[in-house]
C-alpha cells in the first residue's frame, strides 16, 4: 500500500480520477515487477479497476510521453494497448493512470497473432523518422528529433547519444574508439536497404508484451517513435526472445530483409549500451564485443 509519505499525492491522484469521470479511489493494492516506478491496481467509485504508476516529481515528462505513446499506438488500430487515463504531478510526486488489463496466458495461436499484429502496426507510416516529442528508454532520455535520413537519425539520436553517455559514465578507452569507428561506417549496413518510417513500440522485449484473459496480445510501456521496423523485431530477440510462432507469423505477413541478420546486432547495441549506462556490470563489455562484430562486417 501507499505509505503515509505518499498520501498527499494519493489524494491528488484520486481527485484527478474524479475529475476524469472515474470517481474517487476506494481501494488500492501494490503490484510487483516494476524497477523504475511504484505500481498499483486501484478501484474507483465507478467500480472500474485502473493501473497507477508513481514516481518522483521529475517523472512527469516520462509519464506524459507514455500517455501520448499509448495513444499513438492505439490510433493504429493494430494491437491492444492499455488506454491512458491521466498523467499528473503534485506533492513531490508524479503519476500515470491507465486501463487495468487482467492478463491470462498465451498459446501458439496467441503468439502468431502477436506477430501478425506487430506487422500491421509497422505498416503505420510517417513522413519522417523520429517522433513529435522526446521520451525515455527505461529511465534514460530518448531524443526523437525528426529526420529524413534513417542513418543520420540512428547514428546521432540513438548510438552516438548512448556512446556519449557511456563516456560520461566512465566507459571510455576502446569502447569509445571502436564506437567512433562504427558511427563513421554506419552506412555500410544499409547498402541496398532503405527502411521506411514505421510506427515502433520502441522497447519490445518480453516483459512489455502479454496476453489478456482471452489470449489476445497486449503491448505496453512503450518508447514510441517512427523508425526501421527491424529495430522492434531485433529487440524481441534480447533477454530470452519471443516464441517461434511469433517470428513465423511476422515473416509470413511481412518478410524481413536478409540483411536483418547483421542489422539486428546494430539495433540491439543501442539497448545494451543503455543497460550499460543504467546498470553497469558486464553490459559495457558486451556492447564492446557487439561493436567488434559489427566492425568486422565493414
């Protein structure tokens, strides 16, 4: 349960839900699993269950971007996402409230449907790479300044941003030297391949996808932007990977280019660098090994 130090913010959250037509909060239960925010399931006077995240006051922009990102994904009408309700701040805290979805278990059909629906999501296009606002990847800022060039966007606003952050966090030496060489040669990986700006979830690892009680796919906790669809699929292969039915269905709906086998390393490098910057440990050496593999392809 929320502690007494959160009670003033709790009162404000309840007021915001009353203003949005859901009624005041009558009950709340803490949920496990979040490493960045405190999470709760709440019930309101209207009898509706909602999902609430709470962070410190500096988390408001992160929550506002999540609110907008879920709306962007929902507008594609391709796959279920939690409906955002309200983001706000006060009393030294920030919060985000969304639909609470009761989860169940998936099966081979559910995983195949997830593949089909992600392909449909990726067919939602924009005119430029990036997005209308910046957001976060985990708790790290993620710049999304729009660009006509995917190579420029991915070099400057993804890899270079993380490599520079790594230097600030003490990861210098060969990581920086190899990283600079990779940035200079990035175009090599796009010979004969010109990605279009597809709507991406942006943080599509196994912990950010589930299935509702009817086995329908649900994705959440997005880091939305428009980019190469391969970047989303690459991340599904990190941290355990998705089921084979997912990949078979995705490729049947929209086959991946043969160059994906190498580019997936390039795209997952961004997330491993981010983990190095967030958590340290062996992620920096893993990132350096990935850069070495990529440089061997140039």
